[in-house]
C-alpha cells in the first residue's frame, strides 16, 4: 500500500510512539532554552526570496510561486529568519537578544544519498553578544539542552571559520585560489586540498603547514604545538570562557569549516558515538543581522531532533558505550 | 525596517510572549486528545501531488518542484495525509484508529481579504467508526479540547452535507442544477440560491421549502417542525448520542455545508462570540480513506489555534460577554 501512495524521498511519517518520544525531547530542550532566557519565536515557513533567499547559504532550497507572481522560498534554515526578526521587530531593543525556535527546515536532496528533505530542528540565536563570551554562552546552552534531553556521550567539535582563510592570506595566497582550497576544506576533501596546496608552489615548510593544520584535532593541548602563523587566539578565548564541564565536551578541530557562507568565527558541530552524522552545529555570524539593517554580532546553533532521538535510543541500547565513564 | 524586509501577506512572525501562550493552548489541547486516546502523528509538509493533491478540496494549494522533476504540494489540510497514513501504515490494524496532529497548513490567498497563508491547526481523525457514534465521539473530544484550552462561550454549528443534496434529488432537480445550487449554498449566498431555486419552476410549496430549509438554525427543536421531505434522521441521531453538556453546545444549522469536497455526512463549525470567524470545524468523510486503499468511514476536525488564541483573549477581556451565564 505504501508503495502505491509514497511520500517524497527524504520525508517520512512519524507515528504516535515515536512522536511521543520526540515531544518529550522537544519539551526538555525547550525547558533548557527557557531557563537560559531564550524566548521561542515562530517565523513563516514561506518567505519572499528577495528577503531571505540569498542569505541561506544558497542551493538546495525550494522555491514556490504565489498567485500574485511573487517568488517564495520554503524555510531552509532557522538562523536567517531570526536574524530578520531581530533586526526588524527588535530594531530599538537593547541587546543582547535571545531567541529560540523549533521548526522543520526543507532542503533539496540528491538521489541515493539518504539526505532528508524535511528536518525538525531546535535552535537558539544570541544576537548582540561578541565572542568569546557570547560563543561560550551558546555552547553552555547547547550542553544544557543535550543534557536535559538525556544525551550522555556527546562531544562538540570546535573550529574557527576564519582561521584557515587568515593563514592562507598570511602566506600570500590569492582570493581565487583561496576559494578553491576552502571549497575542498568545506567538503572535507583533504586529498583535493593537498593537491591544491602543493600547486601553490610554496616552500616545503609552508606547504607542510597548510596541509597539516586541517588535520589537527583533539583536546585544548593541540593548540599549544601549532605554528605561530596560525591564529588560535579565538579558540583559546572560548576555551577560557566556558565552565570545566563544557570544556570537557570540546574537541578542537582546526579543519572544521561549516558549509554556510554566513559563518565568521567560531563554528561547531555536535557528535555522538551512537550517531553516524553530526547532530547539528552552529557558529558565529557577525555580518548577517546587519544585512537586515541592524549591525550586531551574533552566534547560534541548531540541533537535528530526529538525529538526537536516534542517538538517544542508540545510547540506551548501549551502542559503542564508553566503558566506566558514564555510570548510568 | 519591517517594510524593507516583509513577510508574505497572510504570514507573520510570532514573538515570545504570544508563542508562550500558544504553547500553553497547544499543550492543553494535546493533553485532551491524549486522554481521549488520540495519538499524535506528523506527516511531511511536502507530498507528491499525484498522491494527495487531487483530494484536498482543490484550489489554493502551493505547488513546488524538486530537482528530480516531481510535482510536490505544500500541506493544505491535516485530514488527507492522515487518511493516507491510516490506509497505508495501519492497513491491517483493527479499527477504529485514532490520530491527532498539530501542524501548519498552507493555502493561497486573495489580495485584500485578510486570509492567512499559514495557519497552525490542531486536529483529530477517527477512522473506522460510523456515525452517529463516531461523530458524537469527535464532537465530545472537540468540546473537551476547547474546555481544556479555557474557552467558555463557544458553540458548535452542526449540519449534514448530504441533507440538502438529498432534498434536491427528492424533488427531481438534475445534477447540473444541483451543483450550481450547492455552490451557492457553500458560498452562503442565499440570494443566488433563491434565484436558482425559483428558476427551477417548481410549485410554490416546494420552492418555499428549498429556500427556507437553508435558513433553519437553532436548538434541536427546529428539527421538529421540518417538512417530512427533509431527512433530519442523522442529525437527530448525533444529538441522541452526545452527552447533555455537548448537546448544549450544538446549534443545528440546515444550511451548513462545508467547502471541502470530501465531506459526506455530518459537518460542523466552531463559533465563539469573541471571534469574527469560525475557529475551525470538521465532519464525516466516509469515502476518503478508501481512496488510499482501505475503505473505512471516518470523521474528524481541525481547530485554528491562532483564532482560538484570539478568542480566548477576547473572552478574557470580556468582549461580548453573555451576562450571568458564566460567572468568571
């Protein structure tokens, strides 16, 4: 029967037993966001393309057309609409502004990749707070939310979207070649990155630096051995601004660059051993709110609630447990 | 600022104070649905047009296209997707099946009418239960949900989508003229209906009957004086199957015909003196689930949660209070 009446690939029906669990997770996370002072907002799932479309990282969004000839976009992201709300509905309000949202986002899918077209996300945006303190605050809220949901084994990969571009600039790589190399980095294609770096014709030490930095990943101690030309100051500052419990969750990752154009500084992703994919992520987007008319630095994240649900179930079944660490 | 970065007409941002109230209403209604045994489901907001598009009452829905050339529809209704879920995912489950859902629906708007493109609805579907008992059950759930939300002054208009068509057939009106007259009735255009009825050239008594029946509206006693050619049996049976508290909320309305093609019997709408528009409604759709491969009678309703929120606020401000009836 289902085969005769399918839903599009990357979408699915959620039936009552699962829905009850998803609601419990959502309620726990909403409570954590509220406790931290993040008020929930709802923005329309359909917006004018000329208002939000160009800012959502491009590609993969759904366009639709109304009877008046307007080009609309289906929401592909929680951050851009909230940046719009902050700049327009809170144009005179003293920052920082704290918002949360729970909504589905819609993205195009490539055949056979198992990608989701429709994803339920929970997110927060902190607008008008600089790094490192603002970044530390949202990392703290993120950990509180995951803790409230009951996730135990998660780690947060922390990178800096500006670090590698600054390194390339410091060794004189031009804009065009920088773009190609960053494209390889975003795709986590370190073979292509290495080929592109070697083609720059730089000295062996610099070439070695450019190919090795994206591989650096681990505790805060990895920052100590890094070449002076790599500016790890912002990462160290975030580490210094979070509590010990949050710091213990962090994995510093100098190769982490998220794939949305609007990130400007710290970027992060959520991992769990019971999940095959990141459960979400976020970062600083200090230039985005200004595009809607109010120039404020900002940082936020989103969590994929279905992925989180799967990870929670996996942890409960004891998949890839970390022995002794978390007596349950 | 907002003028520079608008959202489409009929959509809006919901800010935290209002969102908190909407969540409280939603939680109260979800609790009432759960208490009555209705499990929540989520269905995708985007579905294939060839699966659901032709069944949603037509017109006004949004179409979109994916990269594979498929024609998709944005959800315009909660009932059709749940009929699909019931027939395909519960193909072998013993009826009755009870589902609830909370989701936004999307419909095209006409300029200047103040219509909403995006509406948050709460609904239930009872699948595999005949009228009058099934109809009485969902009316009872509806009252429990509105009571749980705190609405006090509401009434439920109850009609029968089959009553007037059967009356027209009994006096020999042909299919084409029946369609035109029903179109006027759905539009609540009683002037046009009267013109069309007079043009039938029937005797004065019959003409008087056809023009007066759609005006009959009131307590159950209005059914007593109706001409024998009008079959009020199903309405009486529903009245006999509900509790006194639910019966007290009912207004019988022989002119009520909802505008979705799939209704087959009892239809109803929710009114409140503090609301300018119906807060939702529903009815029987005994032929819809069968179109997805499992022939089961069904009945359901949806409530417009934003309209309900406005009505609750209006009642609390004492707008159009019904003196003495409800000491608050």
